[in-house]
């Protein structure tokens, strides 16, 4: 996995309708993020999320239907405990490097990459690898449907039946 050095990007938190919420989610998702490199930084991030577990965090497993409602504080705490265990058990390195937050001091969006499906989260390999899970203050949208395939993959597809 390639770690991105991204800046903190402000998010549009306004909007009451679904399309504005989806746009805010995608803007935040595509905005800058900071890699959580060390396990102690991950511990600090989890603590911030637990302290801020006011029932306004969406827990989204990419590939599943996006949640319509935010998780309860208990559901968020359970998810954090289980994903932390999974990351430490399956990411066999002395560093984390598979979690990214839009802001580490006051996160509103956290991307968690599956240690068993890593690639280049920055897209430098030409293929964008989606995270396994996203924690967000904005209602998520189906990332697989919202993010189109790369131009090279589209060209390949268009050429399948043209020759």
C-alpha cells in the first residue's frame, strides 16, 4: 500500500436532501486524508471516535448497501473493537498504515482498508482500491456505483465488441 500525504480538506456539511448528502460524502471521500501510520495513532483516533460517539456516525461496509441510519454509540464501539482486532491480527506489520482520516484532530470521515485486499489507495498503480469500511458523519453512498471505472478499463470495455 502506498501512503498518501494528503492535506486536511474541509467538507460541505450542509444540505438536507439525499443528493446533497451524497455529494458531501463523495467530496469528503475524495478529499485529502492523512494516513494513520503508527498503532498508537490508531489508538488515539479510536479514542476520539469513542468520545464523539453521539449516534451520528455512519458505519459503511463497502460493497454492502450503505446504511440509511447512523450507528448507535454502542454499535460504533463494537465496530471499532472488532475492526481494531482484525487490523492487528491480519496486518502483519509493526505499523498500521491501512487507516486514513480526513482530519486526525476532529475526524468526520475515516477510511479503513482491508489488510487482505491492499493496493495503492492513492491510485498510483492505475487501479483505485476502495477501502473495506468507511466511518462518516455524512450519509454514505454506494461507492462502487458512484465511482466510475478508470479510463483504461472503459476503453477496454468499449473495444470488446467493436472489432
